[in-house]
């Protein structure tokens, strides 16, 4: 009995040391994780180009040009939106005063006494933009190491095709171990591809919803919906709050209710219909694990850690599923309706 307990204590101590090391190396880990995330997204297009007999160096250049163009566009969008919001702040303050006065008059007709600055305090549009902007600001701060991230992505992509051969060279029994690595890589690529596609579709639909209703900065809120869609449940709520509050102050109660209904419908369809259909039940996480991973990775790595919390935890779950000895741990991370490992293999 002493040996297993001692081994458990040793493993727990090693995990604490690793977590402390990651926390201490946050400034290095954040750019590296972003680079790894971008490399996983960029690898399938690069392999597709290589299959079309395009040289590897040219495929990497084309993919990297696409990534650079995307990152520059995102940075320009955030900077332009922040500047435009500052210019329109007096208009929002005037609208907030009008809305506050109307609410006070409406409440007085029903005998409701509200403090004069009630709505001004609790419907603060600047605070709402700060809520949305903190995540984008954390991402932009991480992307300030753009040159380091881009070079890391280039080197990862250049080495990607040789990873299987190197693994075969170092593994003691490659015939037995390689299927686990192949399954792990395929599932990670599948998860990232599906999640990115669904998130992009969510952001585009949100953009057109806000463009139709006339809410300011629809591109910014669409981008925020795209990024926070990587965080299930909580992310969609965080993404909707600033847009709904801005619609309320800018346009009134009716358009704000329309925007709220639109967000609800979009997230219900994307999160409960589209995504599970293509993702499969085996790549899900329990709600508790989603929340705990959000808190843990947010504390460890800041806003970027919150955005990457679910992809990181899903990656850990896929790695555990790939090995029969640790498959039970992966099952503990899954949702309550996920079949047990023996049931999943027999079905």
C-alpha cells in the first residue's frame, strides 16, 4: 500500500512543480502556445498544398502570408474600433442619460423609486467595452511578440512532416505506440478544424445580425464572438453582454431584445445542433471541467489562457483517450452522458 500512495504523492508533486514553472514562464509560454495553436490550424492547408505538388517552402510561405494578413487585419480592427468608440462616447453618454430619465419616469408611474444614477451605474457602456476589450487587449499584448510567434510557427510547420519519422526512431516499439500518436494527432486536428469553422460561422452570423439591427462596431463584436466561442457556455454569454448593452443604449429596448434573441438562437443552434453533430460526443467536456479549466488557465496565462483553456483541456483529454491505460481519466473529464470506454468501443 505504501508504494502506490508514494507514487501518487510523487505525481502530485511533479504536477505542482510543472504548474509553478508554467506560471513563472508565462511570458514565454503564452507566445509558444499561440504559435502551437496557429501551427495546428495552419498545418492542414500546408499539407493540402503539398499534395498539389507545391514545394514545402512555398506552401509554408503562402500559409504564413495568410496568417500575417489575418493578424494584421485583427489588430487594425481592434485599434480602429477603440478609436471610433472614444469619438462616439459623448453620444453614448447622452443616450444613457435619456434612457435613465425615461426609466425614472416609467418607474414613477408605478410608484417605483429608483436612484437617479441607477441606470448610469449598472448600464455602463464603457465598462462593457472594457469587459470585451480586456480579452482582446490580452490577445494583442501576446501578439506583440509577433515575430517570435511567426518564426515559431514556421519552424513547427517545417518540422511537421518529419515528426512521425522521428517518433518511429525514438520509440522502443513503434508498431504498438504509433497508432496512439496518430489517433491523438488526428483527433486534435479534427477538433481544431471543426471548432474553428463553427466559431468563424458564429462570428459571421453575429456580424450580420448586428449589421442588420444597426449596432455600432459589428465587426468587433463578430470577432469577439469568434474568439470566445472556443470557451463553451460562458464564452457566448461574455461575447453577448457588451453588444446587447450597446444596442440598449444606442438604439433602445426593442433592438436590444432583438439582439438578445439573436444571440440566444445563434448559440443554441451552433452549440447544441451544429457542433455536436460534427464534433461527436467523444470530444466533449463536462460543464464543471469547462469552468475549472477556464479558471485554472486564466489564472495561469491570463486572457489568452482563458481563450485557449478548452482547446488545451480537450488536447489533454484526447491524449488520455489515445492510451488504454489512461482512458478512464479521459472519461472523467467528459460530459455526464458520454458512454463509458468499454461501451464506446462496443457500440
